[in-house]
């Protein structure tokens, strides 16, 4: 919204004395306007993503509202570094890291951004002053040190980890990743899994090199949500039992998000089919991948009895035939499915027959059909959703 300014935030602060959650994502906010969010003791969750607020503005928010439990903005790490990196603080921290600082924030969920220009101790500083963090989302530059995320292993209550590579022109080629002696997965993520793998309920990896599925499967035994997008996987580390029907990977898994992989060979189709055979899945999201063939979709979706609890299905840039979607709706639409989302170049062929079937059969299913367009803003690729007219 373009008209959320200082006056609007001041009005919210004065007239909403019990406000707990404030989502200001994509609003035209600056550091000056955000200064109105001060001394709101009931506020526990604040979302400032995709705004003009800088690290200085985030520092103001933290200074005035230390009770916040969720603060979503990529500059949180830099704000904390800015607030606590004085010479006196550094001397004290280097002298003895065993004693906690006088400032102790209550943050449980944060969003961070790391690049080569950031101070090497920034993430350690965040962990030190925010020891109760449970949910972390990190966007990092592919050129950072493979050990850059190691401080996260010191978080005692970490339960959700989302790691994403967002670099653009400096992104390394996949062939370079294969020749590197140490990858970020091996240097940073594996130590985190060794410390907290058994307590992690959510892990999402995007653009990560050297992902070892055997380590994920062995250490993350209680995963409820697994997201894998645009990663490069180590060949030969996909443990498959002799009888795929006997045991299932990640037995507690309820939400699977799988996106494009590098090629046909680095992620075996048989392992993906084994993942999709999990009978506990409630949400399933599949985006364009060389693995997705008509044969795979037919085997997975033809028998919807394998998804008795599925209530959300998203197919992004997947060339699924309309007949297969209608067959899927006929089998599970009346039982559990509540949301069907389709996007990509095949939308106009897939969505109309599906919607006609939903209307004719009076199924209680919400259908979304849209295409994506990409715009580059401030070195970030922003994805915009454009609804198609026939859905309305």
C-alpha cells in the first residue's frame, strides 16, 4: 500500500492497544515512518519485508520493542551488528564469549541476509544476543565462506531452517561446485544437522551445492516439512531399500516442496517417486524439473489413494495433462483436497477442464491458475503473480 506512512503507523499505534501482529510487507515505508512503531508492549510479530526500511530502521524497531518474537526483514543481522559492534563490546566479547550480554532479545523467528561485505562475526553476534531463536531463514551470497552458517549450530532451540542462495551474476557454475573441496552444505549445514537434526521439523534448501540426501534422511528423522529447490546433489547418496513399499523416507513428513534439479542424473527419479509415496502428505508442491515426465505423474497421481490426507496441491510449470488432473480430482476431490494451484505456460490447457469438473461435480475445491512474470529490482528477482481472466 502506497499510503502507509508515519501518520498511518502512529494512528495504528494509538488506536490498536492490543495489537499483536502487524504485517507491512511491500508497503512504501522508510526509516523515518517506521520510527512511529515504538513502545508497543503487545506487539510480538512484525513483517517489514520488501520495504525501503534499512538496517538503521530495523535497529530502531528492536531498540524500542525488545519483546518482539518475530521480525521479518533481511537487515536484522546488520541491525544487530550495528547496535552491538562498538569497540568496547568487541573487546568484552573477545575477552570471554561464555557470558551472555546484558541485552537479550526475545526473537523466536528471524530473516537474515549474508554477503561477502558483511562482518565475519555478524551471525555469531545475532546468535549471542538472540539465544532463543527457533526459526531462521537465511539468504546468502554463493561467494561467502562455507563455514559462514556455523554459528547457527549454537542455537539450542532451532526447529526450522530455511537456507537460500540468492546471488545473481556471481553465482558459481555447477561444474565449479563439483570441483570445490568444501561446500556450504558440508561446511555449515552438516554441523547444524549434527547438533539439531533430531529436533528440526522444517528444512528448506535452495541453490545449495553438494546436498547429501543420506545425511538429511539419517539426521532429520522428525521432519514435517521438506523443501528442495534448484540444488546440486551428491551422486550415490540416495539410500533406497530393496522393497520400497516396506519403509518410507522421513516418516513424519506432511509437507513436500520439490523444485527443479540440475539434471536427470543428480536426483534419481526412483528416489523422488519414493518420496511421493509417503501416505502422510497433506501439502504437495512440485515445480518444473527434468524428472517430471508423463510416466512419473501417471504412476504418482493415477492412484490418489496414496494421498488420503492431501488438502493442497501446487503444480508450477509441470506439463500435466488435463485428463490426469481430472482423474486426480475424481479420486480425492471429495475426500480431502481443498486447494489446487496451477501456474506456468500450460495453465490455459489444464485449468479450464479442472474448473469445469469442480463446478459440475460441486466439489469443495479452491482452484488458482496464474502465470509468473519476473522483474529485476535492486539485484533481486521479484516474482509477480498474474491471475488469468477465465478463473474469475
